[in-house]
């Protein structure tokens, strides 16, 4: 007998089910609930935010790169940033590699902000809940099985937003996708924070000097540093610096054995990079390791095939679309298996559009995706995966899901002119 047939189910019905409480998922849930849809958000950790509170401390993608930054993300994301500012828990700083201004924040405060906004919108949240199976009837998902400490729940939603990052629901439903098994996949990174840093001296070390010191240390055979670049940046906390330095390559993040090995390797590398900073870089002589990322940072795993597939050419030519639900000016930032990172920039001050069709999977009704599992090729994905764009996709997906649920139809039937108008009404920046 199948294990799911033996387990007693607890039944839940919800107009909108959002799977994954990262920056895309929680924004989608807030948006859907504010539209009046009963909304359930399931998250496998005990807090919201995903990569934004587990791994990173900076929102990228809000601004275009270049000499005249332009803000291109708005709406619910603005409320998040405003709340961080009220707590004096954020600052705006230039990206180390010229990818536009980043909004650096205190992740612990952000956890509470995400929760507060979701609760105020009347989102029902299930923490420590993992979606493990779906049932499909005529290319439509009828139920989602969620495993929890309280037992197994069978959820019957009208519409599902897959914001799992790894496109877990789409994959379970048979939606075609690309993954590490089909081509290149970006490297994974374990970030870490340092306290008791002499900020004044540390910030006087230029990127060029840091990389030269790193190259010399590697040449001497004194350190095992797989990536010969990376960055260290200031935070809103006094004496605290955050890093993005480690590189774990050739990993399929959807393979549990490979992912487990990557977690171990990432922490090993983090300790080595910490040792290098403390011993070889001014300002870090008395630093201490304050914390490692809760999980290793995954940049890329499954990328679904949707009604449209965003391409490298779309990005670099700043292509515009009539069904745009967000825009992006971030460069292609590809963390490959080598020692460096490949950067390719859009024309100065330009952006490309993210079409709504990239959120609509092929061969599955009642499902919409948001965040880094959207329909895009490898290079386009290396640009569009910024958290600012993930939030922008999330709010579009949430509004569309609510409309589809309330009209008893599929997200494919949402009128694009209405969706764009509604997004503009809440502050989204589409053009």
C-alpha cells in the first residue's frame, strides 16, 4: 500500500496556496491576501524570507547600474524597505562590481518585517511544512500534500503559486524544465559575517588590493581559496562586515546527496576565507566569525519551460514586452566553475521587461511560478534572479492568482491589461 494512502490526512481548502516563503513567495502571499483571496503560505523553515534572511543581507535589482541609477522595483517591496528604514536597519551602497546600488539590511529585523506584513494581510502561515507530493487531473493540480510535525495535510487550492525556488511543485506536476542535468548550473555560496572588524581600515582596502592579496596567498600555497575574487561589504551593524566569497561548483541542488556535500564544503571554505581575511587583510586582525548562512546559497536549479522563455538576447538588447509585469536592469552575473565571475551589462541605463508568460508553466493549469524558477535560459536567469525582481514577480503572481481563484479560472486567463493596471495602482514600476 502506498505510504500516502496509509496516513490520516488533515484537509485544508484555500483559494490561493503559496509554496515557499522566500522573497518571491511571501510577496505573492501578501499580494494575494490583500486582493481578498484566502491565502495559505507553507514554508519549510521557521521564518520567512528565504535567501533574503538565510543567506544574503542585500536586495539587488531595485536600481539600474551606471552613473545615473534609476529605481525599477516598487509596490510591496517599497513597504519592506520603508519598514527596514524605520528600524534603522538598512543602508544603500554601491555594488562591488558595478551592478547597481544594493539595499543592505539586518536579516534578523527583516524576518519580523516579512511576518508582520503577511499577518497584517491575513495570510495563514504554516512553518516547518514541506510540500512533498501533488495529484494531477487533466493537467490541473487538484491537491498538494504537505508533511509537518502535526501530520500530513492535503491542501485543495484553487490556484497555486510555486515560489519554492527549485520549482518543486511544477516538477512534481510534470512541467518540463531544465536543471544541472541538462547543462551548466551556477555555483553555490556559503556566506558569513564577521564582527569586531575595524571598519575604517577594512573599507580602505580596495577590491583590486583584496584580490591581489588573495592571489598572492594562493600562489604561496598558504590557503585553499577556490574563488580568487569575491566581496566583503559593510552592514547596518557597527563593526560587522558580510561576505560573498566561497564557491562550490558542479552541484545539482535538487540532488540531496550533492546538496549535503555542498553544505559541508561551503562551511569548510568559509572558515578558510575567514582565516585569510584575519591573517592577510588590514582591519580584520581581531575579527571573529559571527555566523554562517543558515543554508548554502543556491543561485540556480530547475528553470521551467513556460509560455515564453526569457533569453540572453532579450536581456542584452533590453527587450520590451506587452505583457510585462516587472523590469530589470541587472547584468548577467554568472558564477561558473572557474576562479572568477562572468559579467555582461545592458546598455547604460536600460532595462528589459519580464513577461507574465514567463510565470505560466506549460502543460499545467492552475499553477503560476514566481522567483528564480521562472522560464528563462541560463544566461537570462543569471540576470533576472535578483531579489528585487523576485519580489516584483511575486506581487504579480499573487495578484494574478487571486483574480484567477476568485473568477474560478486559470492564471492563463488573467487579463494582462487589468493585471498591469492593478500593479501600477499598488506602486509597481513597469516602464
